[in-house]
C-alpha cells in the first residue's frame, strides 16, 4: 500500500511539474510565432523593394545598351603613328644629357 502511495505521489509530482513546463513552452512558442510574423513581414517588404530595384537596374541596362554603339565608336583609341612627334616643354625640369638632342625621352612622374 505504501509503495502504491509513493508511486502515485511521484507520478503526481511529475505531472504537475510537466504542466508548468508545458505552460512555459507554450508561452515561448507564442513569442516565437509573433517574432516569426514580424520577420515574414520584413522579408515581404524587402522582396518588394528588391523586385523594384531589379526592374530599375534592368531599365538602366536597356538604356545603356541602346546608347552603347554610339559611345563605343567615339571612344575608339587612335592607333600609334611613329611619324608624329610632340613638343613637350620641359620648363625648369632636371635634364640629363643634351637638352637640344634630336631624340628626347621624357619620363612623367608625380612626387606627392
């Protein structure tokens, strides 16, 4: 009889403690559901902004493709012409060798 009483007491205590744990778990689940709804709302907002951004980027790409042939024709680099010479004023720069030589190599540097 006392053994049955002990077992019943232990099972009752386990049931009571498990019920309080279930309440805590239930409250935590409600908090998680609320946070999940907030996250989903923010995600939906970000998805709509991303979709509008993609449309804007696609429109910019289409506009640049239409204008690209004209810009590429103007930006073609001229080929080197070995028969052209340039007169570069050396001013008060340091000169090594004869400043009146037929061929002068100019080195451009920037000391800052």
